[in-house]
C-alpha cells in the first residue's frame, strides 16, 4: 500500500510572513516523503517483471531439456573389476621331493627363458645314491658281458661297458673271473678228453685183439673140421679131434672175453663223449641262466638310476618357459621346501594379454559375448591417458564365489592393443582394470525416471 499527499495547486497569500514560511516548510517535508514511496512501487513492478522472465526462461529450458533428454542416448554398461593376465595360463613351479634351498638365482619380477636355472637345492644324499647305482650298473654290465663271452666262447669286450675310469677295478675283477672260469673249463675239458683218448686207444686195441681171436677161431675151426673128417673116415685119432675141439673152445672163449671188454670200453667212450658234451652245454646253460637273472637285475638298476638321475636333475629348478617370475615363496638359502610346495609362478612373457574380470550376477543377463568393452587401466591415469577398447570373448557357464561368499561370473576380455595412450605405456600382466561392458543404450529421460519406475512397480505390493 502507498499513500499520497495532495498539495493545493495554489496557496493563498499569507497574512503574515511567518505563516508563509511555516507553510513552505510543510510542503517541502511532504514532498520528501512522497519520493521514496514511489520508488518502492517501481521496484516491486520491476521485480514482478523479472520473476516472470526468469520463470519463462526456466520453463523454456526445462522444456528444451525434456525434449533433449527424450532423444539423447546414454550408454548402458556393466561395470566389472579384473586384472590383466596372459592368454596362456600362468605356470606354477613346484618341487616334487622338496629339500633345502642351496641357491636362489632369480628374484621377483625377473624375466627368464625356458631352461634357465632359477633355484638349486642341496643334494642331501641324492648324488651319493646316484654314484652307488652307477657303480652297481657298471658291475652288472661287466658281469653280463663276461657271461655272454663265456657262453659264446669268445673274448670279452669290456671297453663299451667301462665308460668311467673309476670302474677299472671292477673290469679287472671280471677279467680275472672270466679267465679263471675259462681255465677251469679248459682243465675239465682236458681231463675228459684225456680219458676219452685213453678209452679210444683201449677200444682200438680190443678191436685188434677181437679180430685176431676171430682169425684164430676160424683156423681152429677148420683144423677141427679136418680132424672130424679123418675121424669119421676111420683114419684119424679121437685124441687129436678132442684136442682140436678144446683149443677151439678156448680161443672162442678168449674172443668172447675180448669182445666183452671191447663193448665195455665202447660204453665208456660214449660216456666220456657225453660228459664232454654235457660239460659244454652245462657251462652254457649255467651262464645263460645267470645271464638272465643279471639282465633283469640290470634293468631294475637302470630304472632306479633313471629315477635317481631325475631327482638329481630336479635339484636345479629351471624355467619351464619364457616369462616373468612372480609369487615367489622362497626368499633365502637354507629354507626348507616341502614336497609339492609352490616355489614361484611364471607369467608367459610373449603371449597375448587378456583381462579376466568378475561380472555381478545382476548384470549377467544383459551381457553377451562379442559386446564392446571400454577398459580403464588403474596404473595409468584415466584423465590423462584415457581408456582402451576391447571385446567380451567369454563368460563362464556358472558362478563362482569370492572370499565373502558372493557369487560372480568369470569373464574374459580381449584387448585391442597392448598399450595405453602411447606405445611406450605397455600393459603388463597383473595390472588392475575397470572394464565397462557396453550392454546397450537408453535415453537420458529413461535413465532419470528408472528409480520412479522401480518404486512404482514395487509400491503397494507388500504383504
């Protein structure tokens, strides 16, 4: 509200000069009061106009925003956290037997090549066992060669078996044994041969004697026949006939005895011959039997030696392939490594890199293989170096559980490049990433109204 002071257009002339002055002063005071009230009125009118303009501008902006929000697409993403890993699996290096650490040749983060020594363990008797088995193997090989030479009747060749000078003593022993066995065989063969020669000579003498007796029997038989003929004709003496018969009978008896001795000697010759054959065959059979046992024992020793050599070779732990050392569990000499203990891991250095990430179960319904992925490497400032592109290659068929028991799906993402920002910023295995999987698009207004939709869909549904 405002009030106005009406001033007469004309003022009657004062009767007295003092009254005129008083009236003039009153007019001046009324004029000064009227000016601020008018200014306030004008300000209120300006404010109303400004408010109307602002409200109109806001309404226009809101309308424009609603139109823009209804048409502007916004990317939908499923955010997952993971890390860079080689496409090929990380190789876990373990030790089968375990032992005490003798020497550590690599450190965490070192690059190694396939076959490069990384760790050595103390022998702790493995090398001594290998030496014993080598000696046993050499002894068996020498015995096998000796028996083969003895059975084959040839000179032994110990050169191929005697590979190490420290086994010369074993070779000398086997040479001596072979010579002794050969000499013993020769001696027994000589005895039998001498006996055979003696029997053959005796046999030959008896054959001559039997033949002589045969001729004498024939002569006496002819003489007796003549005496018998004369006696039958009455011209001969009976005494002469009886004498001739007696002499014939005596010689026939001598021939029969000689033939008996000849038959006995013939049997003896055959027996000695069989003894000679048996001597040869028995020696070979015994040698071959012993050879078979030694060959089996040698095979067992060779197998045991192979295992011992394998254990000795495993005392030096070598890199199974090219890569980078990580996750070392052994840090100093003298540490005891348990059988099967994980010593370190080798991250393949030349293979392709991928991202293994975890997708929340609430997002897996919108995720499909082949979707593009925007990958932010936490080791490189996103505001400075930006992100890299990739592609979702694989999603696990079932869920896994983390340490807190929360389920998730495993995803594998292929990188379009192995550097961030510029080629010098190489991506390395183990780097942590945030992977935004682009699952689709929706307008900004849909994104803003989504909470309202959710609230409306769940309103008044409680039991």
